[in-house]
C-alpha cells in the first residue's frame, strides 16, 4: 500500500510541475507527460537538432520542444500505437518529424518483442530478469517493424549543429550506435540509457556502450536517473556523452 501511495504521489507531483507549461499541457491533452526528469541535463545544452531514437509517445520530444523551441526534432518510434500518439501530440509542429521505424545496422524488417508495458518493448527478447525487476514488463507478443541505419532516414544536412542523439531502446543501444555510425561525427552529444546487467537477451551493457563512444571521440559527461535493485545494486541509468572537442 505504501508503494502504491508513493507512486500516486510522484505522479501527482509531476502533474503539478507539468500544468503551468503550455507545451507540456499539449502532451497532457493526449495523456503524455513530458520527461521532465531530464530537464536539468537537456536544458543546460545548446541544441539546434535532436534525434530522438525510441521516442515512444513523445515524452522526451515534448521536453525538448519546451526547452528548445526552435530545435529540429527527428524522432523514431516503430510501434504503430505509440507513433500515432506521437503524431497527435506534435500535430502542426513543422519542426518535429516522426519516422515509424527503428534504427539498426541493417535495412529491412525486424522483430519487435512487445512488452505488457509498451515502452519496455525491444528488438531483443525480454529476459526474466527484466520482468523480475520491473513487474508488468513481460513479453506479450511480437510484431514486425521497419528498421534501418540512421542515414537511410536522415541526411547529414538535416543534422544542424549543435546536435544531440538520444537513445532509449531497451537494450539495443549498441546496435543503434552502429546504425548511426556514418552520422555520428555530426553530433556534439549522445544521451543514452544503458544497463549494468542484462535485462534483454544478448544485451550490450554500459561498458560496451561507453567503449564504443570513447573510440568515436566522446567522453562521459554525466550519469543521471540511476535505478537500483532493492539491495542497492545499480541496474541502469541515463548517460550523457560529449564529443571531446564540443563546446556548449
């Protein structure tokens, strides 16, 4: 009961924080709460372009629009229901474009493992450990989605500097980075959720993601929103990587 009450209180407090902002209210009209847990990080950056990979229903994109009104947002969400909600939220926003697709190293059709909680769906099979740590995220089915490298959907000319690549793809982070390699030099920042233990089958962990980005000229600039087990062990967090020669 205490846990239930705490969750309800967190949702209520977040609602109070969202209501004063007209951009956030636009999302609430469609049942979408902006991802204000990232506000201090994203608000501190100067951004002209944001590529939102794993956009879901637009939580992160709404935050970007509120903090960076003139930024170009290019979002990727392969699940049809979530993509439809995103389009509702951003209807009439000419600087926000959604591709109903996943980013992967290879162009074609990929199998999405659908979670009971849609935003926990992944191109990797959902493990028992994920369901154990986050009840209600078990796999309930699969569906085929469009997938391909970032440059199949976005040209280098569209990635105006300074640019941020945001990745929230439930264990598929390293594959997204491989699929973005041809455009990675255009980004000043990468903001990625990564895990310290495998929640999806064959998932790359934080160290793998960090090594890849460091080899491509990025350095870790912060760790945020850490999730822990009941015993206090780290599960996953959001990480900001900054290109070594980037400013801002």
